[in-house]
């Protein structure tokens, strides 16, 4: 059937609908603009420009131009595809037009009657100006207008708040460089805001991995590559962001002048040449000046102020600055200044997330990296648990020890799967570490009984010996070399995980079992590093009967929070200084390879963050069920020995090697008296290891042989 002329015309119109729409919009825009300027009458369309003028005022011209631009955009065709207009740009131009309509209404002093007449910004200009100024006031309304203008320009030019922040930081750096050229002797303030520390460490961790891949348990450095990060590991969003560290220029200037004036009053000219501001403490770097003193020939000579003279004025500076505590580091290692550390007027909370995202943590290149906090310059401080290899923590009650341990455990659970790392926790205080119960990394549950804690240390010692036997069998030097022997996926079950041991209160254990605890701790500290077992031990009583000489000698890494006296500081750090700390996370960290301790404000982990991490792992490993701890047999064995006789194991060993036993035989071999040897024989009979006594006979037949590996363990398992 042939196509009629009207159908051909409709098809032609449809094919040219874009151009026709553009022509109609351009004509409408021309009529609108001509009518608004009063150059001609719009005829039957006169209501249209009157309506636009009444609603938008002078903004009606913007509407006309926008209609014309839309028509031109439709007519442009391919040109429109080459230069597309984003919706965000249109939204930005709309915000800008609305703001200027409101400002035009205010600038002309128009009223609501004028708005109805189409003057100023019209009804829209009146609605976004006068009610806002009446409700918020001139100052807040002006801030709202400025924010809207800034937002509009960001939408138009495609900028974000991060771009604005980077531009501000660049401008700040240029101003600082200009200030250095203008005034080279100015005071430098060292310290950055937490928000500026966006390192590359964990940005890629939140993205899901293409596949779940079990990394080889080798050296801790093997887990640092984020591309090999297991998809089950928690995302960084589980942790809260930290607050911004402010510079407080007025406070710094006042304290700097106060320090200089106080030293000058005591005849010690000095100048504050640098300031390092941290989250809780600001260190003022004081450069000693010169004083004139008569020489041997009577002439006046310039002599440098001694460092010890400045350090002797610690109490006077504390009084002058009106602070609770003040610490002087004379001199600061690596810099030619005396450091006067003064508490800040406002303490910033150090969060775990900011340090995990920092380049300093990424540079550790280790899955056993743990977060300490930020130093007096606000820089992140982190360390590798594998290189310590053990850490001793001390501090008074409430100084931050348990929070520090919580931060360590959270870091380890954040970067290690249960196959890579196991945790052992001992908490005699019974309230600090129990929140980690249910974590798949945890062996058993958190032990809260001091009697059982000794059994945990004994099991760790036996596990260390077992691992050394495994290393000897494959000619491996350490756990890294051993796991490399089983790099194939089919041998993954033969790899050994690292074990991190956390003991929250050593004093309670030392008072209950001083000999056993010290002996096992020292043996672990001396030999456990190669087997992948690392200790973190804390105590609130750093006295010589708790932290003995042997324990100190085997724990090269120390961490001291606020202590009661200089004597306690010497016990933990071998130097004074910890008695001047402020508490609440303020610490001195002595690294094994450092000559002097570093002052750090510890990272704070909330209970909510800990619960999120634990819940994440419970969801990631849904089939995890807590198993009986492997130290239960050891605890039962030693309980049996305590109830019976400590030589029972030796008597059982004799029963394994000999077919017949007698009381006199036990006397001779174990060098005992008759009553004790008789009791041992009765214990062996109760355990079913020897036969009943025969009438008139003195010997008994043994029921065990050398093929029985552990008769005591078999007896305990059957009991």
C-alpha cells in the first residue's frame, strides 16, 4: 500500500524533531527577551513575559537565555556531542542564578510589593532573601550565601572538597616558603593535621579481592602487599576517623615568650627556635644563648649557657607556664636544641585508622605491624612485633596500658587471618581482654585465672620446643624457612602460624608463682623469637620484685606510661622521665635499636570498634567453634602432681622401663625415704599402673611398658 502525503510529512517531522524543537525554543527565547526589554509587544503571548518577570524579576532574562541556549544545543547536533553539558553544571548555574536574584532584591531595597511588580529578583528573590535574613540574621545568612556560591562554582568547574583542601595546603606551603624568605629567624611549628595523612597503606583493602587466596605463611613481610590481602580481612571503614590537630598559634606564641622570659630572669638567655606540636604535648626547641663572664685574665668573654642549667629549672618553668607536669629533654637527640615538652591546652584523640592509613605504617611492610600512636610532632609511630621481638609495658592504673594492648590486638586481627596468626591472652583483671572472646584467632578463651596462666606459659614453652624439633627435621633456621618448605597449596596444613601472647598483669602472676612465671617467661623471651612466638607483657607495678633483672635483660623493647616515681621509671626504662608523663595514653617508647626513648601519645580504640572487628570475624568465619585449649592436659597434669607428689612422673618413668617395682627400688633409684616411696607406690596403684600388693610379697608387676608414650595423660583422659 503506498504511503500518503500526510504520512510522509509526519515521517519527515519525526526525522527532524531535534532541529524543529531547537528552532521553536530559539523563537520562544527571542520573543521572551524582546518582550522583557519592551522593544515590542508579544501579543497573545504577553502573559508569558509578565509571568516570568513576576516570578523571577531580572532573572527572567536568565530564563530566556537558558531557553535559547537549550535550543542552540539541540540545533548544534554533533557539536553538542563534542562539548556535552553535565547535569552538575546546570545545577551549579541554577544555584548561582538564585543566589544573585536574592542579592539583587536586597541590593535594590525592594519590597514584597515590588516583587509582585517584577522588580529586583521577583518573588523568588524575595523568598530567598528577606525571610532568611529575618530568621538567621545578617551574619549567618551571608555565610549561607557564600557557601552556596562556593558550591555552585565547584559544580560548574567539576571540583570537590578534596581539591579545595589540596589547594589550601598548597597555598599554605607557599606562604610558609615566603615567610622563610622574609623572616628566616621565625619559629617553625612542626606537626600536621590528622586529616592530611591519607597514606596508601589500606586504601586498596576495602575493595573486594577478585578471589580468596591464602598467602604462604612465611616471613611477616610476605603479607604486606595489598594485592595479596585476603578478602576476609576487615575493611578500614570499621574504624573511626580521627579529629584534626590544630596549631593554636596564640597559645604557642605565648608559651614561647613565657619560656624565654623565665630563662632570661634566671640569667640564662635562650631563644625558642622551633616548635613541634603533637596531639597532647608541644615540644619547644630552645637554643641556649651566650652570657658574658670574666675570664682568667679578667676580660669579659662570651660563654655558652650550659644545658644542665636549663634542665635544672624544670620546676620554675612548670610554675611559670602554669601546667601540671613538664618534661625537659636535654638535649634532643639529633638536634642542637633543648626540648621543653609542655602539655597542650586541648588534647586531640589519636585514632587507629589514621595511623593504619599512613605511609609510616605501610613502610613497616609486615603483617605483624602494630600501632603505637603519634609522637610530639604529630607523626605516626608504629613498630613491627617480629623485630622487637618481645615488649614490656609498665604504668600506673588508668595510664593507658590496657588500651594500648587493645590497639595491638586490633591491629593484628586487622591484618592477619586465623591461619596466619594465633592469639593467646591472659587477663588476671578479668575485665579488659574478655571482649575478644569469640575471635577466631584466639586459642581457647581469654584466661582470667592466675593458676591457669602458669599452665599457659608451660604450654607455650612446650610448643616452642616442639617447633624447634620440627625445624630440626627439615633443616630450617626459623619459622620463615620452615614455612617455605611447605609453599605448595597441598601442604598448607603443615605451615605454622605466628603466636602473639598478651599478658595484661604480670604482678599478680609473679606474686602467686614467682619461680615458675619468671623461669618460663625468660626461657620464652630467650628462644621463642625464631619459632614465631612473641610476648607482650604489661604490669602496673614496675618494681624489682616484679620486673626482675632476668626479665629486663630478655625484653629489649620497653614501653612506659606514667609511673609514680623516678625509681619506677629507672626500673622499666633504665632512665628517669616517665614520672613526668601526663597519663591517658602518654608514653615513652624505648625501641631495641634506639639510644633514647621517644614520647608518644597512644592510639585510642573504642569498645565499639573492637566489637565491629570481632563481629566481622565471626561473620567471616561462621563455622568457627571454640576448641578446648591445648594447655588443659598440662594444667591437669600439674594439678595431679600438686595433689600427689612432684616425683610421680619419675616413678611412672621407672614403671615404664621395669617389669617389677618395689618400695625399696623406688627408695634407691629416687633417693627417697620409705614413707614417701610407699606413698608413690600407692599412687601408682591408684592410677592402675602396678598390680595389687601380694600377700607377703614386696614386689609388684608393672602394667605399662616403653610403648606407652604418656601413661599420666592416658590416666587423666580416662578420669
